[in-house]
């Protein structure tokens, strides 16, 4: 498996980790929508902390899966 390449955006090289940050944010937004629709936010004592932890878990799973 080859190493991820830098992304060229108008002459600026962007690290592949930035791509993982963006994908994790998109997945988190989708999960937040589903959790909100199901009314599961009330299950957490501190919902922002739970969302931050979920974001980190999603990010770690993306990085370990694609590297």
C-alpha cells in the first residue's frame, strides 16, 4: 500500500491529515443529525463532550484505516 500523497490546492501543499479531519467532520455532522432525530442527546450528561469524543474516535478510525 502506498503512502498518502499531499494535496495540491493552488500551489499550496496540504497534508493528507487535513483530508481525514474534513472527512471526520462530515461523518460527525451526519451522526449528529441521526442522534438528534432519534432523541438520543438526552442520554449524555455532557453532549458537547460526547460529540468531541466521538469526533476523536471517528478521526482515529479513519487514520488507522487508510494509513
